[in-house]
C-alpha cells in the first residue's frame, strides 16, 4: 500500500515540473509547508511537501507527503500522505483561493490506516515563480478517531 501511494504521489508531482507555462499562467506547482494543529486531546506540529497540476480551468489533481508529530515526542509521530482533487478560484491571479479534498494514508512502523482529508486556503503569488500558501486542513481516519486539524504556512514554486 505504501509503495502504491508513493508511486501515485510521484506520478502526480512530475507534471508540475515537466510542463511549461506562458507568462502569468499557472498550470502546476510544487510546495512545502509547516504547520501547527491539534486533536481534541493534544497539540502537534506538521511539515511536508507536494505538488498540484491543473487539469481543466481551476480543477486540479495533486499529492503530498508529510509528517505529523506530537509536541511531547517528535519520534512518536505519523507519516501522512494524500492524493487530492482541488479547485483553484482565480488561478491566474496574484491571490488564488482554493478548496481541496481527497484520500489520505497515515503510516507508522509498517502499520497503515486509510482515511480522508479536506481543507482550503489561499495562494499568494508576489512573483511569477514564487508564492506563499496559507491553508487549513483536516485529516480523519475512522469515525471514532480524532480529527487532525491543522493550520499550515508554506512556499509555492513553479
């Protein structure tokens, strides 16, 4: 399952680097992020990266991989990966709001759990090839598991 997820992540990330865009047109990008969040019982820090590619107008597909660590013990965290659909409003503008959601996998010590995620945010493009990303995201893995809600800040590049 983990190998399949990594293959899907790579396949969805490669087009963001392979296709050229004309001036002002953003069709694909990569990003890195850090963030903080919490469940109903503890706080955590998160970080990772991913990429997105627009398929039609503002509709896109993407993938990301990251790490979620409790503030008590950095070695006791979870790996998180997701494959998402997203819609970017005003994707050619300097300020581009977006919504996203998809399938997630949490993994630690060879054990995996499937679930989902949803969220949204804003990408701000002060330069043509560099932007800032502000996002909220919620990961959930079972009806009785806690929600992993986070606020993330990152850099976007293309």
